[in-house]
């Protein structure tokens, strides 16, 4: 992969991550950097899924169906990461402190 391909993947990942985050209802308790990383991974996985489904991914324009698959994968990824990070932060007690620890 060339440097141009890496930069393009990062830029598309940013867009895909933000669009995926907008599709997930409610507030996600994850930062923008995590959203961008999820978007980059979703762009790569979405391209692989699109190729497996037979959607053309190497055309001379914007591949709208491939982009749609990437955004759907990003929305699923953002929802999963937000759920996992929210569960991790709240701990076993649901984020509440007992009276003994105050």
C-alpha cells in the first residue's frame, strides 16, 4: 500500500466513522479518536465485505454501494465499542459508590 493509499484510507475512515456515529441513536460515550479508529477499521472491513458480495470496488468514481456497506459496518462498530466502553467504565456496581468509600 502506498502512502497515498494510507492517507486515503484514513480520510475515508474519518468520514465513515463520523457517519456511522451519526446513525447510532443516543449518546455514545467514546471519543472522536476512537470513532475515527473504528471508522478506519470499518472502511477496511466494509471493502472486504463489498468485494465478497460482488460489489465493484475499483471504479473511476465514488462507489456508493461500497460506501454504504462501510457506513453500516461503522455504525455497528461504534455501537459495539460504545457498549463495551460504557460497560467497562461503569464497573460491577453501575458506577455507584457505597457509603463506606465516601
